[in-house]
DNA sequence: GTCTATATCGGGATAGAC
DNA sequence: GTCTATCCCGATATAGAC
């Protein structure tokens, strides 16, 4: 009978949600920097200490935002992707959905884009965001799988991560795109996407083998650095 | 007689230098975040107000560091580069000198690497750092000039900026390289440099014209975005 | 113009009472 | 779980010594 643990998390989990909601509202309205924890607490109708009780820091609120976005996007993608065919269409759909989803929070993302240091908890490369990142990479892995292309093994093993980085690059460009309705990003997106897809399709072409080797060699140095850093951290 | 203006700026310009020096020392010793303006003032043997008299903010101290680095590097490069021959050797020398110069401040640079937003004064892409950046790009322009290669016009006009971005990428990788003596960066550097140089040398090869077009097209979208942003800011 | 001393404020974060 | 009080620090301002 006391299944309150799993079934009814209503208790004052709702307070937490209210605080997060208040924070996001204010972030969107006045920007991240200008929004103070005091404002957030007031907007949510709690005391400052209460806000800190639920979220260890202002950054923890951002983490809450990341997690919610991941959940929402997971649902949206799971819905839309199965209806698509081919690598290009799938990638186009995935990225379009992300752009649409993050549109209202573009300014917030800009304020957060400074977190590039893998040591920083909010960095897209940090240990703290690892599960989010890996889930995100897995979308690309599934997408490549479902596209059903024949891709050389050496490239294939890096492809999900590579596409994830392509996505991050596009998002970064988009965040700082000051053209009217981010049409520049749109242009870059369309143009680069077909190049990327063509490169992947061509990658099995025997003549391109040396080129592929050069690319995968570079990749291995970069990823290798990543892995030894992880090994480092584990010690 | 009263040529104090140009000849003897010793007055208490020296104080300014001392404050900057104190700041850098503390940044190196305790990191950027943990160093307070109060500490800096104390280390320099002046009052807090004096520190703010010379530097409007903690960030202004960083700007001072950038400017000094630019001056120092300008001298070092002007000394070393004329003794080199060929694109590869020149690029290798330039980048090696930068790595060596920044080595003691690697941690500081890591703390600053978050300034990626072109709106932020300390960003390498900001208006405030424009002259520094342009001077830096001009090193690459001269270097390409002096290497005396025949390079297609469409690529040549983008090349200095492109090489500058290559440099920034390497520096970024280096800043976060956790391998023993940044040997990973060393590997990436050697390997990528010869690829870059070979690509440039091959760029005039007629068969590669379509490839070059693809690259320059993408570049123009990206740079175009940059320029319209500048035009935007001017309005 | 150069600098000290000090007071004040805003905001992130914490301690401890209830 | 929630609130009040408090601390720390960056930043600003002011009054005044030299």
C-alpha cells in the first residue's frame, strides 16, 4: 500500500518542477546571467534556501534543463525517425527537430556555450553529462544502422561520434548566427549535409581508401586523447 | 626638453606592470577563478582601488595579458620566421613558438577558453580583440606570402584566416590535452600539419578543382555570416 | 594624476533554526 | 523541507592624502 516511492512522486517533487520552470521562464525572459537565484526563488514562491535545497547551484538548474530536453527529444525522435528513409532524410529530420526544440532557448544555450572545458560539469564533454551524451550518440548509431548503407568498418566505428560532432558544430554555429531567422545556418546545414552524406556514401570507393585512412588516423589521435583522459580520471 | 611623453614613461606605468605581473603570478599559482582582486592588489602591494584604477575589471587584466603576449610573440616571430624556408617549416616554427610561449599559462588559457561568444570582450572573435586577431592573421598572410607557393586565388584569399583557425583548433586541443607532456597534441600537430601543407600544395591540381570549390563554398557561407554580423553591429 | 581607505551593493552559496 | 541570517567576493563609489 505504501507504494508512494514509485507510483505517487507528487509529494513535493512538484516544488522542484516549479522551481525549474520558474528558472527557465526567467532565463528566457531576462537571460541567464541577469537571472538571480533570488528572482528564481521569488518567481517560484519559495525562499532562497528552498531553491538551493532542490538545486545545489544555479548550474544544477541548467542540468535539469538538459535532462528534460533529452527526455523530450528522445520521445520526439522516436516518433519521427522511423517514418524516414535514407541517411540524408534521417539526418535532416533529426537535426531539424533539435533546432525546432531548442529555438525558444537559443539565448540560454548561447549563455551556456562557454562551458567547453571537459572538467566543467555542464560541458557537453564532461563526465557529468556522459549519459546524456552517450544516449545522444546512440541516436546517430541507430540512424546509421537503419539507413542500411554499406560503410567500411574503420569509418563505421567512428561514424556515430563523428556525426554527433557535426551536430554540435552546427548547433554552435546556429547559436551565434545573427542573420534574420538564422538563414545562414539553414544554408550551411543544407549544403554541408549533402556533402557529409555524399562523403559517407563514397567512403567505400576503393580509390578513396588512402583519404579515408588519413581521416581515421587523425580521428584516432583525437579520440585516443579522449580515452586516455578518461583512463586518467579513473585512476 | 620635456620629452617625458615619449622617452620616459617610467613614472608609474611601472605600477601598472606590477599589478599585471601580480595578477598573472596568482592566476598561475591558484587559477583564475580563485584569484580575487583583493589578492592581486595585496600581492602587488597596492590598495584595491589602485588595482581598479589601472584595470577596470578582472577581465581587463586578461586583456592586458593578451596584449603583452601579442607584443612578445610578435618579436619572437619576427626574429625566427625569416630564418625558415618553405610552408611546412614556417608553420611548424610559428606554432612551436606559440606553444612554448603559452606553456606556463596553459591553465590560465583553459580558464579563459570559455569565452567563445563573439559578444564577450575577451572572445578571440570579439570586436575588442579585433586588432590582436588581425595582427595574428597577418602573420599567416606573410608566412604564406614568403613561402612563395602558387596557390589558386579562390583558396588563397581565405588561406590566412583558415590557417589561423587551424591554429586555434590546435591550441584548444592542447589546452585540454591531459596526456603526459601534451604528447597527444604533438602527435596531432605533426600529423595534421603535413596533411594541411600537402592539401595546400595539391590545391592547384586541376583534378581537385571541384573539391576546392566545395570547400571554398562552405567557407564563404561561414565567413559571410561573420561579415553580415559585423555589418549588423555597425548599424 | 596617483593612490589609500572604507563603505556599500548585488548575487552565489551556506549554516543552522524551526 | 523550508526559512532567515550570514558570508564571501566582484564591483562601484566616495572622500581625501600627496
